[in-house]
RNA sequence: GCCGACGUAGCUCAGCUGGUAGAGCACUUCACUCGUAAUGAAGGGGUCCCCGGUUCGAGUCCGGGCGUCGGCUCCA
C-alpha cells in the first residue's frame, strides 16, 4: 500500500503499516519526534494503521504551536495527572480528563477533599513521572474485559463510561495507570517539557447537577517551557484588560456588597451609557419603532399568564403587599403584551414595533455573577415586534440590518448562532419548521455565516444570537432575535386581518446591544478602555502650561463645549508631566497643551499611545468633528 | 446554589509561632509656575468584611454568615 505525504510524494509501505511505520520509513529522527498523524483533519494515533492511498501528515515535537500537536500533548499530560492523583491519594476514583483549549483537566473523586496545596504536590509528582519516563501503550479491548478491569480497580465512573460508550474500546497504559481512552497519545512523555496545574474546581459528573460533584483539576502543558511562560504572561495581560479593572480605574462603574450584582454607575460611566441610549433612541426612531414605558412590578397573575411563574420564578425577585404577590420584571415582554392588548389592532398597522429600555431584575445564582457581564439588575435595548406570519422574515432581516449597523459603528466582530427547537417546547412541528426557515432565510439574505445550535432554542421559539468573547476568550451573548408564537396567544393578542377575522400576531423579541451593562463591559475589554471618541466620557482635556495660560485654556474648553464636545481643563497646580500622565491614564483621546507657543498660532495636540502631533486649532476642530460622528 | 481560593486605608499589597496595624500610589496642606507619562516636604486617613466562640489578650485560631475571584450548573 502507499500513502501520500504533504509534498505530494508517495510512500510505499507494507499492508497494515502504522503512522509510526511511515515515520520510520522516512527517517529515524522523524520516528523519534513523531507525536501524531493527521489525515484530512482527522487526528490519529501513531500506533494505528494507515489506509491505502490516504494523504497523511506526521506531526512532530517541532510542531510545538500546532493546536492538534498540543492537543495530543495535553491529553497525555492529563493521563499523567490521573496517574499522579491515584498514587498520591490512594482511593481516588478517576472520571474523565480531556484536553481543552489552552490546556486540559481531569475530574476526580478524592477520598478526602483536597485544597489548593495539592496542586503543587500533584505537579511535583507529574514532573517526577516525566523525569522517570513514561511510554504509552495502546490496546483494543472488548467491553466485558474493560468493564471487568474497572470493576476490579474500583472505578465506577469508568464502568459507566464503558457501558455508555459506543464503538470499539481501547486502553492506554502508562506506568501503572490504565485509562479507557480513544487517544491519540504521545509515544512517551519526553516531549512534555512544561506542565502547570492551574486551578481546582467542582464539576458535576457528566455535567448533571443531580449527579455527584467531582473535583476538577485544571492544568496546561507545552512542548517548550518558553511557551508556558508566554501563556502565563498572556493571562496577566488579559487581567489588565479585565473590564472590572478598567471600570474601576477609569471611574466608570463600581459595586457594593450591599447590592451584589447591581452596578453603581459613576458620572463617567453614565456618559457612555447615555451615548448608547441616545444612539438607541435615534436609530429606533429612524427604523419605525415606538418608545413605550411599562411598569416595573406586576401582580403574579401576569407572570402566570406569561408562563414565567412556572418556568422562571426561582430567578425572580418577588414581594408581597396587601396580601398580593408581586414580581419585579425579569423581562419586558409580558408588559408589552399587556400594552399591545390595550388597543385594537388592524393588519394595516402591523408590524408594530415597541421599544423600551426597561430596568430588569433577575435573581441570578450568586456563583454566576461576573462584573458587568452577568448582573442582577440590568437594562436591555429591548423591543418587541408584533407582526403577521408573512412579515416575520423581513422583520428579522430588519433586526439583523440594525444589529450590523451597530457592530460596524463600534468595530465589532460577532459570531452568529441559530438555535433550533428544543426538546421541551410549545407549538406544532409545522410552526417550528416555518419559524426556523424564516430565521435561516433572513440570515442568508443578510449574507451571514452562522453556526446552528440544535435544540438550543427557547421553549416558545427559535432564535438568532450574536456572541462576543471577553479578554480570556469566554463567550458572551450580546444580541438576540427570538421568534415567539406562544406569548401572543397566551395573552389573547389579536389583529383584525383583511378577511375581517381575528388573527394572532407573531412576536419577535430583540435586543441588539443586549444588556447595556454587559455590552459596556465586553466593549471595554474589546477596546482595552481606549474607547472611540464618540463614547469617551471625556473627549478633550486642555492643559495650560502654567498659570498665565489658564484663562485661555478655559475659553478653549468652552469653545469645544459649544461645539458639542466633552472638554475640560486640568487646572491643578501639578507639573505638566504629571497632568499629561493622568490624562493618559484616564485614556482621554485628545490632550491639548496650551502655552506660549500655542498662543502664537499652532496647537500641540497630544493623543494617547504617545502619538504627538502639532496642528492648527481649525484642523483640530474638524478632526474632532469627523471622529465624533456616529 | 455547588467545589476551591480569597477578603487589612480609595487602589495595590505587607503584617512570623496570638501581644493592640504598616508601605507605595491616591487624598489634603505648603513650597515650586512648570513644555509632552510621576517636583519636593509635611499631614490626614482603618468596624483588619460581619456575627459569635476560644484566650489575660484575636487582623492572626475555631464556627456561622456575607461578598469577591476561578470553575461547574444555570442563562427563559
């Protein structure tokens, strides 16, 4: 048989040859350094046979930054961790330990709870294993043998995996540790030049809250110690972009133990908020939305009608007055439905687009709160569109167009996701077919690449979501466009059709920036706090070089304010260098120094990131004007 | 909510085996009147997260609670 190498040359091999055989046929060095065979994107263990005619690439320790090569390395490192855990903490039961982005983890049930100091012990043991040397042996096993083995070893989680796995099973053995594993793995532990265990966490077995909670040990590994250093360095860097840090340092937002998960917006933060609010209002008006305002607190009857009392009560803040139960609204839609139902509607006035940036409260689990990205009190740039079934596709397209107008304005890249019918749902399959088709059609018409998340839709309809990542690469939902066939019916909403009969409208829920809190948080991480001019809380700061120039500086700032800019003067009796530094730390886009030289006729204009330019006053104004345009 | 860690001045942090709390930055005052990222000096500032316990004595040890961080679950 023969295989095709990356340079298109062909390699003759005996039938049944493995990846390792192929490597040996090419050269002993390659065979020694080989870690993995890649064939058409498939990762295959070196010990497995190749197929006649297939194209293969042999990855080696020199592919130290290749994600697939790292994947194998980390997978093997996870096995070393399991071996270490079993040796150091006898009686430990092992669950699963896959490689993940940037590292690996392994889930264990320890006989006694372990603390963070265990990480060092485990790491030390792994290093000892590597120093000693480990070889991985692969062996196909049948189900009975595998089950028997793990039963004897007292590994109930592995037994469960044997029973639920499909396809053929294999064992990987290194040292005295045998794991049920599909592979692929390294030949031996030599390439693992750097391992670090990073953190400890609880994780439910199979991700199921009702099952026992295991202890998850997170770690990472590299082919090169330098890469580990760099990785740890990058984590440090990411911390500097953390919106919680920036929000505090830039005096935008703060928190208090007295209101967990509920931000305090300081004046500078409020400027950003208001600019986004103005943008929202202006664009909504342009696009045929009507602004409304609905109550904050509703009788529980409303939540019973909407279905939230059953499905969402745990997450609602409730209270009681005069024997009535009330719930603080976690979303605007039920209120909007009440408002829609307060007047009769003709098909001629649909679509009816109702917008409200209402204050929402959700009693999120304490452990899930996360700065501005996951809060208990928030405001969405929310709107609900009531329309006929025929209008759905165009309306969704309108929402997408609106959303992408915003992304472009803000310089954002988002990932689109279409979530389809969940198992637990209301409505008929025909309704779902139509709804999913309408969303997909709108996505195609917008020319958007999107991922389909099967079964991730909401019980009342499918949705399109847009996601962005934070500084550590964690994904957060920003926009959502949801179809809803259920709530209008539950509220008995109607419109009169051209057939003179009453029909139930379709409802589209849409929030484009999502929650303003989350949006501002993630946008701070996205920009590292260097906001575009139109969002900067303070756009220009004028620094008089010394006392005699103060009056001039004041009138310059006045002039800028007349032109609509947020400008101030730093009048403190500090050195110029100090005042420049402070302005830079606040990430103020334009810093204007005013002294003798400028008073003659030019301006020294200093921008952040050290860029310093001298321009005329008129040139500065027009530069500001074009940069501030939204 | 669950697992682990953490909580000391506005911020970043030090504070040993229990003996009555400290630094840098920030802030205030004074001097300097300044040319593109920190002028100098002096001063003020603490419920050591909260409640309880052990102890002659608790920031320090123990128990409970709250909050924060990293995960898990959840995210209509």
